[in-house]
């Protein structure tokens, strides 16, 4: 992640909570999981084989009840717009401003927030 302050602006909206920004690290606790974003040198990224996700794969799935327009205003783009599934939920695939893909899901009954 090249710019942790910019990342915090976006991920604070996505996770609906403030992240903890420290030297070279941005951290969130979401549903008991610790998510960490780091600034890596090109050499570290190559060594650990870390790079933004491709449009052909899905990154993380997140149950999301927040404002979709705020994500768009913060630089996200839809790969698959939010829409109904055969099991009744609303699902969409979003690419964040850093190239990572997210699957966002809403349970039936939250469509009014779309």
C-alpha cells in the first residue's frame, strides 16, 4: 500500500470505523479479525509475492450496510454492480482505489439503502 493516509480515508468508510495508523502500518479490527495494511518496498512486495488483486479474482467478502455512494466518491469502482442473488441477498463486486477487489453483500431487507 503506497499511501496509508489515503488508504485510511477509504477503508474508514468501508469498515465503518477508524483505523489505527502507525509508522508504515494501518490496522483495523473487523468482526474479530485483524486487517493490516503495510507500506512495502518493491523488493518486499516481490519477495512476498504481494500485489493488488486482478479483476478476474475476488478478494475479501464483507457484509456491508454502509453508504455505497460514499465508497464511489472515495474512489471505488464497480466491477459487478450490487444486485440480487438466487438466495435473496444483494451482492456486488467493487475494486477499491488501490486495485483490491471486494465482494459486498447485503441481506434481504436492506435494499432501501442501495
